[in-house]
C-alpha cells in the first residue's frame, strides 16, 4: 500500500521537485504552501509522513511541529536553511524526527522519507530489549520511565519527549553506566535502516539531555565519552 506524504513548503519549485521524487517512489503526495493551510491539511488528511519547511508564511514550522506532535506521532522531516545547533535542537525538541538542510538533494530527502516510513511501520521492534524485572518502571537516580504508560519523569515532573527521545532514554535506562556508540544507538533505538548522519544522532541526544537537565538545575546525567559515545550516569 502506498503512503501519503504531505509537503508543507512555500517554494513551489522545491515542492514540485520533492513531489516528483516521492511520487516516483510510489507515494501519494499532498502539498500546502502556508503554515495554516498545512496544519489544516494535516488534520484533514492524516498523512503517513510530513515534510515540513521551517520558515513558512502565517505559521512557522516549529509551531506546526508542536501542534502535530501534540495530536499524533506522525513522522516529521524538517527542512531548514538554518544550521545553528539551537535551531536544530528547536526542531528536534519540538517533535521532528529528522531534518534536512537546504539546499538539499531530492534523492537524499526521498531516502530519509523511506527510512522514516519503514521505522514507523515497525515501531514495536525498537522495544525488543528485555523488559524490566517484573515489568515495572525503569529508574536511575531521579530519572524514571514507566514502559507500560510510555511516560518519563525527572523526580515528580513528567517530561514531554518526542518518540525518538523516549526510545533513547529507554535504551539508556535499560543499561545505565554502559557506553553506547552512535552505531549501537542507531541499531538499538533508531533502527538499522536509519539514514541520518552522526550529527542527527548527536542532536537528538543533546535535545534529550537538555530536557533531563532542566528540572535538575543543570545537573548532567547523559555524558559524552569522547571517541566512544554516550553513557547514562557514572560507569
């Protein structure tokens, strides 16, 4: 069955280029040229994936991302001409699953779309690690996850995590103190068909780290082990 992809982009040339590549891959492609139109069309058509420009007239991509993520887990690829870390963190922190910087190669974007759709179609495979003893909560210090409710907390504050951030935290909490390389993170939390770059993995980690640190007044729990990867807590 073909997937429906919604492109929210105000540049008609870019929209048509992406549409041609995605249609060639067998997707049904919808489009919208403004923020309000895109949000309305997403709510009406319930697409399988959204390609979302960051800068849009009427309503910017970050606000659309927040709105969509509050309502569904639809995969979102953010298109952005901004490459500053804070901008990328803002996009991923508000619920985008991946990002592509402009100017982009349509073939690369089509590959990212294909990978995200595969991941969304087999979400259960990301929870293939052994469950917590007794099926209860996983915790390390003030951080805990309730896998049954798919909710995460720092002390008594519930966190607003994207699906990718939740999978990352679940991976770390299952083996606190273990150093995970980027390759292991991709394999066990993002999926072997993840087509992003190391930079994308790093940005997801940074976004999760900031959300964990905010209630703890900056106390760091996810550590960068240079040349090796990332670790939750001390060894």
